[in-house]
C-alpha cells in the first residue's frame, strides 16, 4: 500500500511540475490555468472536505483530487505545450538536490 502511495506521490509531483511549466506558457488555454489555480488553492487551503488536522484522513481528499484531476487538466493542454513543459520539468528534476537520477 505504501509503495503505491509513494508511486502516486512521485507521479503527481512530476505532473504538478509539468502543469506549472505549462501554465507559464501563453499558448496554454485560460480554462487550464484557472482549473490549475483552483486545484492548487484547494490543496493548500485549510478549508477541506476532511480537515487536514485529522491524521492521514485529512490528506486523502487532497490526494484523491490530485490523482483524479491532474490527468484531466493535463489532457486539456495542447500537445506542443505539454512536450515543452515535460522537457522543462525533466530539466528541473535533474537539478533537484534529492533527485534519484543524480550521479
């Protein structure tokens, strides 16, 4: 179970970074930018369906929303923008000090 959660977190982390880079591009449609902003605000907001103060359970609604909505939002981004954002994300992750890919 924890291995699946770790994989989900790693996958969502990269998807979040790809979406961040995509939203910085002017070719990205406004609805994608708005949906990304609303999702980010919900995740960092103290007002949740399940309060974050409840250990583990409080983070479940955030994780479920990320896992469900990130792929939907990313599919709304034009393909050329996704390619560039993925490349930029990979370059960012290579520079990240905790990256497993560093030699």
